[in-house]
């Protein structure tokens, strides 16, 4: 087992040694902007603010086509108090399978966002998802040091907010809306002076909607620190780490994660690694690694490579799996993305024929 994950660990360490850093997905790394510069949710993802809308509609697409089809007066603000947004992803997949190949269409995401301004620095945010429920919280941007307080039901701010819910860093940390119930009720507080952001959170230890006594007394806790910095005119770097602990009726789990990114001109590298320690009948320590490289060939076209690795118990010599994904992202016009990806999967000790081909069509507002 150690031989299987020694190579990706080496890749990660080399990346860190060359100033690889950044707690944010590739667009934030390219621009050097924090999550809250582009999104209403300070954790990132979801509804976009004016800067995020401008970047997604003017910088990403093919310039000539985008100019031809762009709306003259585009805004997601219905009024001074109400704004809306959306993300819709439809997937076509072809899966190899020893029992017979399969292919189908799948509606993988359908999110509607609403931001209701209650006061100048107070908002009610609603993110209604297609399958897995809703995020709803009050957001108070009233604390010193560009600080915020978020109270409600939402996904804790752990790890990188990559948009593929089936990546191992989302799936096996149990923060994927597709494969688990990652919505916890509680609160987060954060401070973001300058390039550094520090976040803490406390939640019910069990995600769900049931009223007491179904919810146990134990709580879950989050700690996170990150920063993004401009090293030169062409290089944005940052670094971050977080921890998440919960105890559900004696079943304890603790996750420790570090993440990073660097952007140099048209090249962006990102990585996240996590240790997942669980105490149930027996103690296990899992290891997860994610590495992504993106290169802008021309405005509107990005090449993409992803490496995923998951070892459910690093003390056992078998059971790990790795996945290589490569393809491209095409942004033809404002609000539209097409992403073909081919994925090669390897399992240990028995490797099966189960590679995948995906085409994702993404509409975003």
C-alpha cells in the first residue's frame, strides 16, 4: 500500500517545494481573489457576486462568440433586496463494466440560488438543490477584520470546493451532496483581514432534519486557516489547512487536510490531501489525495488533468484505488460550459475493466 501512494505524495511535496499553495479552486487562484470576492457564500461556490458573474461571462468564454451572444444589460439582481442565480449540469456517461457496458444521461446538478438582503450587511441565503435538500442560512457581514457570521444549515467549509462531487476528496470525506448528506445545522465565524482567512465552526454532529431527541448531544467542530498571495505579476500562491471532528454516539471521526494551488500565467496547479481517522469497531486511518492541473490553451478552452487516490486504511496492504482523468473544458459563450473527460480507474489488489467517459454540459447564471 505504501508503494501505491508514495508517488502521489512525492508529486505533492515537489509541488509544495516550488511554492505550490492556495486554498481555492483554479479561478480564484488565477485571479488571486478570495472566495467571498466571487460568491455570496464566504465558503465559496453557489451564487455569484458581481465580480464572479463578470469573470464567468466575460473572461471565460470565447471572446468573439461571447460578444455576439451576450446580453446588453445583464444582471441577476431583481431588486436592491433580491438576487438570483443557478447552476445546471447534465451528464452523459459511458461506463465499462465486466457485466456489460452502460451509458445514460444523468441530471447531476440543479441548483437555484436566492439572496435576500435584510439590511446592508445582513442576508438570508437559500440554495435549493435538485436531489439533496437545501442550504439555508443567515449571513452577517458585520464583524471587524472583514469578518462574518453564518448561522443555519449548510455544508461545513472543509477542503477545496471543487465542482465534481465524485472526486475522492468530496466523496470519502462525506462532503459530497451526491453520495452523502453533508448538510449540518450550526454556525461558522470567520475573519478575513488582508490575504488571510480564519474560520471556525460548531454544528450538530449528525446531519439531518430531525428534532431532539433524535439528534445526539455531541457536536461537530471545524477549524480552518488559509491565505492567497500575489508572489509576482504572473504568480498567485496560497496555502491552507483544516480539521473537522465529530462524535456520533461514540463513533468518532477526525479529518486533517492540507490544500494548495499556484497559478503561473495560463497554468494552474491544485492539490489537497486528507487523513481520515475513524473510531468505530476498530480504528482506521484513510488517506486521500487530489491533484489537478489546468492550462488555458486559448480563451474559452482549458486542458485538464486530475489524479485521485484513496486508501481506506493505510495500515492494510491492499484496498486502495486511483483514478486518472483528462480532457478539456470549453466555454463557447456566456453561461455555457462543455466538459468531456476520460477516466482510467485502478484498484488494488484486483483491477477491473471499469474506465469511464463523461461529457458534462453546464449552464450557469
